[in-house]
C-alpha cells in the first residue's frame, strides 16, 4: 500500500491558499490532515466564519 498523506497548517478560510492546496492535493489522491486556529483568524482583518473549517473538511 502506498498512501500519500499531506499535512497542511493554517487552513480555516474558504478563500485561502490553504484550502486551495487541500483541494488540489485531494484531487491527486492524497489523504489530507489540516490544522487551523479560529481565535487568531477571527481577529484578523480577513476574518473567518466559525463553520468554514467544517465546510472545508467535506
């Protein structure tokens, strides 16, 4: 078995580069593990909704 796994940090926004990387690697057959820190992102100018990481997981 030759499973490809990608670990991506900082994926909380539906509009961010982290989400784009996750989606691209998933289409190439990678299993994805990603992290995020909502308190930080919610305070940043770009903001993020609490449900965005859950939407990305789908």
